[in-house]
């Protein structure tokens, strides 16, 4: 993207997703790279979005094409610093304790379900 | 793993068409027995470079190269699927693993009543087999997939053997909704799943990325199948990818092989003593219809006229509750935190027959949360913050019964090799709509009782055609069905169908485990009829 398109992309970002003091401040160049990364993954949108970013008409967010909204939102929310601030960090490997104790605890929690008896209809 | 190369002329014992869930199980069942087995797959191995992209990228790739909608991803291996006259969009994946590549791991069995809906409810037809007859093969399927679960579920008969793996944690949203169901006196149970909570045999545990529908970056849920393929290949099964079957060949009522186009477009015949179709609810009828001859002008194995008819898709609804506090939704297994089968069985006072299966799901990552919210500008932060990680979603799968007006037919649009695509015509049956309406209301009650401050419902969901069933159905009467109880076609000896197209009725649960069980059952019969050369 050229500097004008990066500028428009950032204007759009701030219009769609206003800055927040609780979230990381994203530099314009950084966000430009985020948009390029999204378009690398969605090459089908590249031509359309490049044309839209060149149009420079973002006066109303209601009129912003859906594919441009998607690209801006995807670029912002997959920015690693935004992702980290949200606590999503999907790259993290989360595990939960899984042992005989947790299974026994689960079975205990199900005692009232079991007590209500069978729900299935047997083979006629 | 490298594919085998085709010799000029081939003669094998068994051809398996398709390397998805059914083909994987069939290959596992016939490997290592001294038989010459060839599996032909239209797609390839899923691109590992795509799979290993960051998990955040999966939220984007799911709208493109990893989309389950073939018309979106437009991969070279895909054939056109015209769903303009369908209430639901069929979701598929052509490649090793098949649609399991997009599977969230749900691995429940059908219920005993699902096999007897004519007898019990006066609708459709009974399967020619019972739950009890399929149970040994369910056990094989659960062993292959190393299914995790907890026995004692009162919505099923007692199991003969326990689950191979312990259940996954129910996590925050599961515990919250389960407590509400206890107050309401409603059923809940941890879902049985091909995701694993612990590592074993070189297969690691689920790391809860919650990107299942866009392909797991770590191949979780599909790992057992992947390991199975490694074993099958070691056991002598040949796997050839990137080919296109042009027709199944039969002579004098007996199957004799297939013809296919190799990667270079050269037509290659392969003779076989047995042919197993495992190409899925769209692909299998497509091949049978493409194999029409002057002797079988309506398509191979289609004397009943039912090939491609009776498509079932499990009409689906989404009911999402948002809570005032963090529910760690994005750190929850994508599907099956808990399940509910309170309304699975028929109660005719409700105004419909059969019922629904509910699966409690996470509400996705930040991109999905933002885009599905659709609130932008000054209100965006509040809307996003009120929903991200605070949701619990009931996915409601309804029982689907065959309607012969719901069809898969050949279309005029063609794939890259000039072979016909398919046209899907599907209208959600009235009975299924009533099931949806009833269950959506109950699911809204469920989430409100759990404390949701906002509940949103979406029913019926269009882009939810994961389960494609019934287009070459099983039965005892050759005039009312395509295959017999063994999975062999009535018309053509030695031609087997072992994917979801053989389902007589749909039940309401994910069909992957039943597909796998049917493949093992068909293999059992096939092997008895086929001694090694």
C-alpha cells in the first residue's frame, strides 16, 4: 500500500474502532503492515480494497463496503499487541487439569442428572 | 508421506474412493491383510503451511483458503456445488481427512430410536440394522478416534465398554449452564469428542485454540485419523491424491473397477474386485450418477431411482447468551463444553416427531466477535467488550428425515477437468422447522436461567450444512433403498457405500462416528467375501 492508502486505512480504523486508553496505541505504519498481512491471506479482496482505500471517501461508516470493514477489523484484532491486550493470545497453548480427580468431580456434579433416570427410548 | 505413482495398468483387490472419515476407517480395517488396496482421493493433504499459520490468522483463513464453503475457497480439487436452491449451504472439504479437516471433534453415537423411526414414530423407514448391531463397530470407531467421554449418560443405553479417553473439562461456560440445567431439571452431559484432554501415543492434547471449523493449527481432532493413515500406509494401503474419478465400472451386475484422470489429465482404468465409495453425501451420488450406462441410464446402482434423493442436512440454529462477567468463552473447546439431549426423543404432544441435540460452544475469537457484532463507531468498544469472551452458544442440531424432493443432481457447471459438479436442492422439512422453533425457545430459557443478560437467536442458520446424509440410503427393500445392511449396493455386487450417504435417517447428532462405524461394518462383510489373492 502507498502512504495515502495507509493513511486512509488508519482513518477508517479510528472511525470504525475508536481508540481506547485501555488498548495499545497502534502506529499508522504498523497498522498498514497489518492490513497488508490480511490481504496476503485474502488476495481475492486485494484489488477491491486497494481501490476503496484509494477513494478517500470515508465520511460515513454506514457506507463503508463490507469487505473493507472486514479487512480493517481483521487487521486490528489480529495485531499481536491488540490480541495480547485482549488476553486472547490464541497462540498460547492452554491446558486444563485432567485426571481421575477431575473426572470424579465431574461425575459428582452430574449426580442429579443421573438421578432423574434414563431419557432414551430403547430399540423396539 | 508421499503418494504412490500409478503403473500403466493396474489390478487391485479393493479401491477406496475418498480419504475422508469413511475412507480412513475402511483403509484402517483392510490394511495389513495381504490385500492390494488403493485409495483414490480428489484432494491432497491439507497444506501444512496454512495449518501452521498463527491461530489469529485462522480467523481470516476461515473466510478464504480454509473456508468450508467450496464456492468461497475455490480450491483446484473442488467440484462446483450449486446451492442456489437450497435453504442451507453445504460445507465440505476435498482432501485427506475429508470434511473432518473442519471438524470440531463431536463424536456422539446415534440413539437406538434413530434406527427405528418408522416403527416408533410412523415416519420415513427403519434402518435395516439396530443400535445393538452397530454397537461393536461404534466401539471400533471410538477406539480408532480415541474418543473422550464419560459413560453413564442417561440419554443412551448403558455402554458395553467405557470411552477410550476421559472427558474434556466442561470449563466456565459449561459449568455455568450445567448449574442452570440442574435448577431446571434438564439434561446435560459432557460431550463425547475426538479432541483429547491429554497427550498419548505421540498425539498431543487439545490446546483450546477454538478455531476448529477453520482447521486446527495443530491437527487436533484429526490426529487419530492422521496416525491411522500412517499405519494404513505402513500396512500396504496405497494412497493416490489429486486424481478425479470419471466413473465406476460394472459389468453383468458386478463391479469391475474405476476410471480416473491422473494429475496430468491422462485417463487411467483400474480393475478391482471390490470398490468402496466413501466420497460423502454429495460426492458419492455424484459418482454414481456420472457412471450411467445404456444398461443403467439413471446411474449406477440406481434401479430404485433413489441415488441423490432424500438429502438430509440437520437444520441448525444458534442461540447465544452474553453474560455480565468474563466467561472465558474464547478459552473453551469450540464445541461440546457440554451437550443437552433433553428433547432428543419424540413427544408427540409437542407437535412434531423426533428432536434435537444441543452442543454448547464458545463464541469465537476477536475477529469473529467484532464482525458478527456489526456495531462500529462510537458504540463499538462497548458492544465488543460486552460480548468478547462473555458468550455461551447453544448450537442446535435437529433431526432430519428424508424427503425425496431434497436432492443432489448433476449440474451443468464442471470442475477443472470438465466433469460435472452437483446441484443441491434442499428445503428444510416442516417437521424440522417445528423442532427448531421449540428447541430455540428452550435454549433461550436455558441461557437466561444461567444468567445471560442478553440472548440472541438465529434460526435456521444457512451456512450450516456440515452433515450431508441419506443420498444413497440403506434398507432391506431394493425398491426403497440403494445399499443393504452390509453397505453393499442392491444392484451391483462388490460395490460398497460406507459414508453418510448410506444413512437411512439422519438422527440429530454429528454423523462422523456413525460414518466410521458403518465403514468398519462394511469392511467386516467385505473382508469375509474377499480372500487374499
